[in-house]
């Protein structure tokens, strides 16, 4: 173990070693510095990532200096196969909750759910802080807020690129414009007493974006010249070579499909891909097509974006699905949710012939204009196959450039480093492998390995700079605190936030594998004998009606276990239950090689 | 609906419309012919795919003419997320079982599990048929057979390329050599009275393969010149542009890693990738490394392949894992199973620090030399991240060519068509989208769309050829029978084959989502009153100890429901149970927005 010490050692109860569901990091992070002490009692600036590191989604982090905290983003992510039945996973904010009085603001960089989705579940716990974000971000957040009527009114402050805001005594943020695939994506230039931090948000360089302007490189260079201590940059695209594709290219390729198609064109994409939706609307208008929006979130986002002027369309372009059959097939474009193969989304309903008005036929075109979220590959393939099977023309991004990711790729990430020329690089947002790739790019750009912070959620990073006037002073030091803040993810299931823990998840896993087997036994307290034939309830194990013989054997076995146990003397129910669980479980396994959860109920009368 | 008629209409009970778990095909396949009648009472040759069409895995098909049936392959596939708790999925052989007396042989094209895995579950049902396959295929099949001691002795006949075998009166098969990533992969040239069929097995062209020879193109051309009526060809690579990478390139790239590495090298790959394993052994020997094999199936396959001479290694190359620490780290190569991120495989045990002898440290090299099976993407990413996190060098096939698929890509598939010049193309093996892509290649090679058979599992394809002497006669016709044979997949779960059906799966799904809630109520038959406080057993719902208040409310609710129901008169238990299920379910949903499976048990005493 390498010893690390901190300037101040807070011993408050809000600090704890974070329980890690994955194997614990046995050593300090591989790329950290060796030993570092700020021995002049200097108060450090702390960076604490709460989510989005080593994972895709639930982005959230905080900056803390003295009694001021600035929070950036509050996203959720979707559960993976280990999280059966869970709706969403949100960051652990235990540390923030204890210090909520110190929160001077929560900045939402843009309106994607992995940056705003956790807000309704955290709002009260964080003391309903002041929120800052772009107009579209506010629109999306406010719309979603309506679904949570018990929550307090949002204190949302709309900001735009080039605005500056002061948070508490120590943080001053200058918002600046970057490209992504939703408008109003804001990156942050944050001045603090110890360091200047650039937080890129999700970003890419796009020289011909759909909405708004390209990144203003001159402005970025000017920011870089002011001196950037730490560049916290989006790693999501760090494993992709080259530059990300411009939305202009996407538009050109989509136009090829419009030009060729003589029938209905259906797009599957995310409701939050506002720019893509705008492109499709423009192309539809150019080719004389009406546009139908399908899916709740799609309709809702389109309304918000239209209202705010981020989606522009002619007055008569949009129609509703019940009007589809009033037009020739060649005059209809459908934009639907469900490109990830979600079983309940609009695209699946269309594929399943369950949609009331939209019926696809041979030679209609189906365009998947979104990348596949990891874990959804099989569902997407199945959905595509349903359309192929029906003879449709299916287009997806592996065939031609009809989708561009929203994230800077390797060359772009390198370019951002050159422009900002940071002292320290901190890869954020992305799988661990992406953060490592990002770090490798940093090293090729001359940032020494010891100045690259590859952190975990819950890590506490200290920044010290005795040379107050110079944000890129050679005296700047960073180190990990030996302690971490709680970072185990919080599971949202129905109304419960964090009420489903590992025990419940493990039970769901067992139930999912081989089901359950309840046996109810009535025992005469006096004689210790089984009173009536035991009741058996089983689900998810085998089909009982086909296995009457097995059930009869289990009943016999149960009676035998009860009588053997009670023969010894007074029946101890807990002991008897254990015996029943074990003996019946063993018996069922011998007969079936399945291991249902065996739950004996013993009732003494 | 387009009418299709058949020469003969068998009305046997073994025919049935196959229940299709996915939306039914409402119209005949898009690419089928319109109307066709063999009106001269001609007996047709039937091709019936039982598995492997529109999916990856469980490959199996049969050819039938009069009373002779020839079966090709008997693979399984792994379940997807819809098949909770299931071990394997195997083809439905109901049709074959009824006609097992007619089976003249079962050919196993090669030793991969998606071609041989279902054998132990089908062997008895098919009447223990004579099996034909290569020596390595036999070795792998025989080894696995040992795990099923209750099965009859295998009747396995070893065949090799250029052998000819006669099956019954009507089928004559000439085996020929193709490349794949396991030795002894055999393609089939099948002469029948109605047609000559080439079945490619899984194949690719490799001009510099690891083991054995490249495909003998002259021989293939000679086969083609004899006249091929139907080319049944592997579609798995049909969506990949160009040619598949030669194993020589893979070897060269892997050597770069050997040359650079100064520490332990760990390979994750499939146990069945015999050729890849041979390459790694050769490289290890060249660079003075010992080789450790990890994982049960890896060790077992290596033993078989060594015995048969398909893996050649020097006498002292192989060591066991407990000898690892007797050598410097730079002298060790580990070849382990688990590159798909399987939680119980060797690679995961190593990543988790659970392996007794193999401990990885910073700068060790980890090489994923296998493609990711669809559905495993997230598990593989998580496994890779565990190694990245520990500071290892991770190599995977997206970074450099250290893995080649075993399947012909677009150019190669086109080449095979040119060589065989078939009358009819039947894409087999692969997702529906791959079969469609394969069909598109066929069309560019001049095969008209109506001569391309895109079928489903369970389709019955008739081939008629009144011009007996000419296998590529213009009089050859094919059509789909209006009926299909049973093709719903059979689920293997523990000892059960097909005992887990949709009801059980649906229950597992519900249990996996929100768990279950059993409430046991004792009722006094005379008074209709609840006798004692109801017992509650719940798993996978919420943690009961934290929710005592909710449980108290449920008990109260239950008592209320019982007394309200029994107030009406004599208690009908079924009716009472329904009421309890509904009321308690509703109540729990209101309180939690979760929907556990509610199971009331009413006991009258």
C-alpha cells in the first residue's frame, strides 16, 4: 500500500469507505501519484465524481471549496441484467445530502436523461437547489417535472453560452457553446480560488451542425490562453479513431434514402435527438412528405423543441397517426421511438402490427438512426429482423453514415487538449476502457501520466495550488484522498428509491433462474404430526399439472421430514423449516437438476 | 394471400402449423415464387430446416426423399434474456421423431456446439442414428457423451474430405474440405434423385490456414461443373464487406504482442477455437513461454485435439496452473475460457482474484481473441474494464486483427456462388438480416430473386425436377409447402427437455421483475373469521425488515377482505383467493408501484 495523506482529514460521519459491488480496488488507482502532502495547512479544492466514471450514464460530479459546493449534472442510467426489475440507477448522493446547505447551484449541461434523469429522485434530498441550464434543458426538465406532482417547484435559471454566473463565494462559471446532438449543450469554464477547471460536458466538434453554430474555436483558444488547470473531458468517443462525422454528412446520406424511396419512410431514433429530428423534418418537407411523431417522449420533446424554436417546421407538415391513410404512402415520414428494440415502444408496436394506423408493407424503408446502447444489441437485431422478414428496406448506421455519435472521437479529443492545454487531464463520462484510451491520447499530447486523473465514482480528488495567481502553476498538485464518499449506485424501483438492495436482487436472480416452491404444512402441536396433505404453490419451476407424481413424492418427503424431526421431541419450527428447505431442495434437484427457491411454511394448530 | 399447392399433400398427424413465438408470418416469404404446381404426381425432394435460420445457433436441417431422411447437424444455442433460467435451446425434432425409422444418417459437419450441442438431448428421440463426421468432431462428441452415461453407445463413423457415403437408397454424399476455425470442417456435395445439393457447412476461404490446407479451388470448380441445383450456404458473414482475414494475419499480429510483452500473456478465447489455440502454442514456443490451459472445456478440447494431432506442441510446453510461479512472468502464456464475460469461467476467476495460482499485475497482457457473441457485449465490456482497472494491457479485435471470424464474408460468398454456379441459392445459418444480405449477394451474381429460398425453421421446401438426368435443368422448380413442421424451440433446463414452457417462463419473468408475496391465512370454517395473524413470505419484492408498517397494513387488509367476503355467506375459497390476490396486489402497487406476484394461501380449519 502506498501512503497518501491529505491536508485536512475530515472525520465527519458522512465519509465512509464506499461499498463496491465489483471487486474492490486493492491498490490506489494505477495512474495516481505516489505520495503527496500539502503540509502548509492549505485548504484544497475537491473534485468528487458521483457517477459517470467507468460507466455510461448517471453523470454527476461536484466541486467543493470550503463551504461552497457546485454540482454538475444529475443523470440516471438504465439497469443491466444484474439489476432485475429495476427501473433506473441513480448516483449515490449521500455525501451531498449531508452538506445540502452548502450547495450553491446545480448545473445541467444539457437535456439528455443521462445528465438530468435523476433530478426528480434527488431534488428534495438536495434541498431543492437552484438549477442552471439552457432553455431546452429547462423545457425538458420542466415537462418531466409534471410527472412528479409531489415535488416542490423547480428553481430553474436559464443560462446561455457566454453567460457568467457566480456560485457562492468561490465559484464563477462561464458557460460556453459546444456541439452535441441536442441544442443548448453548455460546457463550463469554472474559476475557483485554487484552479481553473474546464468541464466539456458531452461534446463534439461539428463544423456544420444542424442547429446553431459550430464550436467557436477562437473563443476556446482564448479560454485556453487564460490557463486551464484541469480539463474534465468527455471520454465516450475515446475509443473511436479519427473525427466524428458531421451532421451535414448524415443529412446528405439520409437524403439519398428520401430521393430513392417511393413508399413510407420510418425513422427509429431517440426522442432526445432533437437535431436529428430537425433534419428529418427538413428532408420530409423538401420531398413533400408529412411527418408523424410516434411515442410519448418523442411527441413531448418535439412539442418542447418546437415551442422554443429548436425544431422548425412548416405549419402543415406535422400530422397525427390517424391521418396517415389520408395521404399516399410516398408522402409520409414516421419518426418513432424504440430504435433500441424496447418491447413497449412505438417501433415495436409497428413491427408487431399492433399500431392502429401505421401498417408497414414490403419496400417501405426503415431507418435506424441511432447507435445501439450496449446491452441492447440482441433486441435491436431482433427488431431489425422483424422488418427484414416483412420485406422492408432496412438501413442502419453500420451500412451507411445515417447516424453520428454525439461525442468527440480521438482526433477531436486531442484537438480539445491542444486548445485548452491543461495542466491536468481528468477523463470523465465513459467505460473504464474509454477513460484509459482518453488518458493515452493525453499522453501523446504531452500530458505526463502523473497529471492524468483516472478516478472512480466516489473518489475524492484534492487540488492544491500555493501559487494563487497562476492556475497553471508548476506548484499545482493533486492527490486522491484515502477515503472515498459513498458511491454504490442507488436503484429506483417503482416508488422506491434505494429500497431494493442486494438481498432483494439476489432473490430475484434465484427466482428468475428456477422459480419458487412454497410448501404449507399444518402440524398438530400436541402430536407433532402433519394434519392435512401439504399445500404446494410453485411458480417458474415446472408446470405442476404435468408433474403430479413429483408433487406426491414431495408431500411424502415433507411428511417424513416433519415426523423424523418431531420424533426427537418438541418441534422447533425454525429448525424444522431449515430441514424442510434443505431436504426438499435436495430432492427437487435430484429429480430435476433445477434449484427453485424452497419456502416452507409451518403452521401449528 | 398467394395460393401455393403441393404435388402431394401429406395429412399425417406429424404435420402441424408451427406455433410461432414471434409475430406470425402473415404472408408467404417475401422472396418466394408465386404459384407452382407439380401436376404430374412427381415425388418431390424435401428440404426442411429445423434450426439455424433467422438465428445464430442450433443449426439442423434434413433432406427427405420417399422413405429416406438425411439429417445435417444437431446444434444448440444459448438462451437470450427472454428465456430466464434456461440452459440451452435445441431444435424441435417432432417431425423427425415420428419418422425416426427413416433416418439413414446424421452428418455432423464440424465440432462446434452450435452444430453438435443438441445431440445428447436428441439421440434417443431420433433412435440413436448412425452419425458421420470428422475425427476431431468425433473426439469432441465422444468426450461430451461421457457426461450422459444413461445414453446408448454412439454409432459414430469417421469420415474425411473426399470420402463418399451412401445414405439409404437416394442420398450419396461426397465430403469436401472447407476452412473454418476448427479442423475437420466438412462441406457436403449431396446427390439425390431430384437435385444436387451443396451444403457449405460453416466455412471461409483461407489461403494460409493454421491447420491443414486451403480450400482446394480446383476441386470446388470440378464440383460446380457437375451441376449444382441448390447451394445451401453459410450466411453468418454476409453482412461483412470484403474477405475474411486469413489466420496468417492473425498470427502475425499476435506475434507483435509476444515480441513486445515482458510479462505474462493471457488469452481469452473459445475452447472450440482449436486453430487459434494452436497458433498461440506455436508463438509461445517460439518466444520460450510455457502454456497453461484454464477452464474445463479448454483442457478437455486441448486433450482431444492433441491426441488426434490437431494441436501439436513440444513435450515440455504445457504446464499446469500450480506451476505458474515456478517460472518468470515473462515465460508464461495462459489460454483461458471466458472471453464472453461468463461469470463462472476461468477468465472471470482470474479477473476477480479468485484464481489460486494465476494473479495478474500491472502491464500483464490480456488478449481477447474471439468475437463477442451478440447479447454478451455488456458482460465483455465489464470484464475488459476489470483488467483495464488493474492496469493491464488489453487487446481486442476492434483494436487490431487478433481474431478472424470463421465465416465467409461478402466477397467470399460471391466467390462460392461463382464457383458452384447454382440454380437455386438457399442462405442458411444466421440472423434474418444476414440471410437477406446473402440473397442480395446472390442477385448481384445473377441468381434471380425467385430462385433464392429464404426460409424459416420448420418450412418445408419441395424441389421438383422432371428432367432427371440434369441437376441444373431449367425445369427445376421449388416451392414452400403450405404447411410447416413444428419448429418452436425446445428449452433445456436442468434435466428437463421441453418441460419449461411459456407459462413457466412468464412466471419467471414476473418473479424476476418484482418478486413474490405469499400470504397464508387460517380461517375458521364455522365463523369465516381469520384465526391468527396471517403469515407473509416475500422474496425479491422489498426488504421486509425495513417495511414492517406496510406488512401490518397488508395483514389488516387481508383480514378485511376475508371478513367482507365471508359476510356474504359460505366462503368459496377460490373466490376468496381471487379477491385477496386482487386487493392485496392493488394495495401493494399503490404503496410501492411494484407488482410482485401475489399468492394467497387459504387454509380452513
